[in-house]
C-alpha cells in the first residue's frame, strides 16, 4: 500500500513537471513571436517618410462579426489591420468605445474597426466624439460612415474628426477608387477646438455633414456631395489609429441613428 502511494505521488509530480515545462515552452514561443511586418507604404507620414497608396492589387479580407452592439447589428475589422480591433458598449452611459489600429481610411482601401447597421433609404447619423488619450496620434480618425459593403475598397462616404480637430467630408465614388475630400481646418492645433458633435445625412443620393463646435445647434458644414448607394448598405461608427500596429480608441456618445433625412440632432 505504501509503495502504491509513493508511485501515485511520483506520477502526480511528473505530471506537474510536464505541465510546467509546457507552460514555459508556450511562454517562450509567445515571447519570441515576431512583430507583424508593416509594409513601407503603410507607415504614417513623418519628416523622413511619406505615406503613399497601397499597391493597386493589395487587399486583406475584412474580419466580420455578426455581434450586435447597442443599436448596431454587427462589427468588422475592415481591411483586417495587423492588430485586431475591438468595441464595447456601456448601457448605463450609452457610450460606444471603438479600438483599432490601422494604417488609414484613405486611398483606395481602408483599415479600421467599424460598428454597423444594415439599412436602406435615407439616413441620419450623429454622435459626440472624444478621444480618451489626449496625446494620441494627430491624424487618428473617429468616423461616421456609409459604406456599400464590408470590403476594404468599398464605395463609401464619411465624416471624419481627426485627433487634432480637423474635420473632413470624404468619399470613394466607386469600389477601388481613390478617396476625395473636403477638409475643414478650423480647429485642432490652431486654437484647441474639437467639435463636440458631428453628423452625416443621406437624402437620396445627396450626402451632407453637420457639426456643432461647442454645443450650439448642429449646422451643415460645407456643400453636399452626390454618391449613389444601392440598398441595403452599411451605416455606422468607426475608428482608425492611423498607425498600422498601434491600437488607440475613440468614444462615441449620444449616438442617434434614424432611417429618415433631416434627423441629425
């Protein structure tokens, strides 16, 4: 009986040792995992580097999740940034936090976390925007987006608020086309102004953007553009850190989404 107990103890000790060795080996592999390779074109612009469009045939399939979040139906890592994004919703405060890496939402393809609802017809979408990290990269973008589909090169229109406060209306008129924009540099590093609330409205094929700088009634910013979307399409909120492997975040509060025009409030 005594020998049997000793054998059991020895066997158990051996199993523990094997488990410990396995954990050490796994930890070593994780520690030695190389950082994702970032193509030169995806690096953000700097005094010594200029970001350029991706190669014309470069694509990554988006990662799509049919996971509802608040008023939205699903989520996607558009363009599958090298580091996976995430998003959360606080039902008590009704705030959405969207986290993402991603080289840009620009050129002929995008990389960003997108929280979306599938819709048709006219649309009004608005949100208050804030950046938890006040020292984040200046060209990061919190966006309100209308996209034809979830491919990285989809037709789209958006209003983007940058980390420095700049706002633009941008659009990709057809799948795979280069983005165009109207940029408004009324704030940001010039005088510390960040718009409190932004909105986008689709009425037929007319897309307009709206802004409230300090809480005044929302007003249209600049002229509208004309972009046709076939229904259904995707409408929602998103964020891009503008850095290929660095995750940052934006918070969207008081989000309103209506299946009608003239409801940006």
